[in-house]
C-alpha cells in the first residue's frame, strides 16, 4: 500500500519520482519523519536521528535513524554525509558512503564521525544527519584470469593524475613544478 507522506515535506516541496520507479518500502519509528528530499530534484533522501547522542571531539557514534527499509531488487542504498553538517561542524559519515544492501531489513544506523579536534557535537532527535541515495547495482559474474586487459593507465595508481602542485610524469611518479 502506498502512503502519501507529503505532510512531512518542507512547504512547497513535492516528491519527484519517475512514473515507473519501484517503491522504496519504509518502516519508521513515530519519533522520526519520513525521509524526504529537501528539494524535489535532490538525489538524497534526508535521514534524521531517532536518538540524542553526543559525539566527543575526534570521536564517533552509531546513530539510529528509526528506519528500516526494503530497497527495490537490483539497487543499493548509499548512506552519504550531509555537506552542510560536514562544512559547518566537521561531522561526516565515518564509512561514507555506508552501504545498505537490498536484502537487509534491520535498523538503518549511521556511523558519524566528529572531525573537530576540540568541540563535541550533540545530535538531537529529528536532526538531519545523513542522506540515503538509492542507485542501481550490478552484480557481475566473477571470472578469475591470469592477465587483465591492457589500458593506457595500466597500474598507475594514487596520485597518477596529478592535481596537487605538480604533474605526474610518464612513470606515474609525482613531479614537483617550480612556480
């Protein structure tokens, strides 16, 4: 059964879903609002805290959202940080993005990390703490091989694309440029 929760949306906001989009079934505690998009075309659904928690400076906490979800088959939920919370208070999702698998039916909890070295941060019931982005998931067939296809990048890894005060040389090694 589909339930209209538009009363939990900010004034003027309307949910945007493709007409053929599968349902995201949600079981929630009465203490928290339905997840919603702050703006109709936002990818993330805001998740709120179902409990009051103080996160010490430099510490972490597992915060309950009061939700359980049944993600559509072939999708995965990614629990991502809220940019404003990160920029203003140094609060981020520790394992960001956290993963909610389509077969999981337990409580959705968010591992929050307070990156501030001196100030604790208090999360109150109803505070928006993270966002859930639901995306398609491809489960490839695993095939063990002796060699991998050749590419222009090959094994060039961390820092190979440059961008921090210099450029990567042909070997992929970072070279400083004098300015």
